[in-house]
């Protein structure tokens, strides 16, 4: 009989400093609204057809960027779970950009 151990899921990290929260918020805005902003801008500058193709292309490019951030920041065992843009931004900010702050919090405890 095989005993499989199921690892507990790590919760999404909490950001404590205002700098880290701001960075996470900017990344979230970028992931959430870049596709729409680029499409509306191309529609305003060019044509409906160009805007539609830009929508498709920006959707693909933002999906690639989102998956790269997700694969870099989220632990390997938790990548099977679905994360929204805010969760990906929080993980990326906590693991890659504000890593020193997270270690200082742990050392104080």
C-alpha cells in the first residue's frame, strides 16, 4: 500500500509595507487592464479590424506574461491551483521584489 502525503497549500503572502503593496497593485493593474487599454488605443488610432487583431494579440501576450510571472513566483507544488491576477501579483511581489522584507519579518518572530 502506497502512502501519498498531500502537502498543505501555502496561503498567498501578505504584504506589509506600503512600497510592496503599491508594487503589487501596479502589477495587478498591468495584468488586468493592459489588454483593454491597448485595444481601445488601437481602435482610436486605427480601425476596428486592427483593434480586433490587437485584442487577440494582446490577449495572447498578456497570457504569456501572466504565466511567466506565475511560474516564477508560485511554488512548484501549488502551480496546479488557479490564481487570479491579484494572487499572482502578490506572490510575485513577495517572492521576487520584496523578498528581504519577508525575511526580516520571519527573523523578528
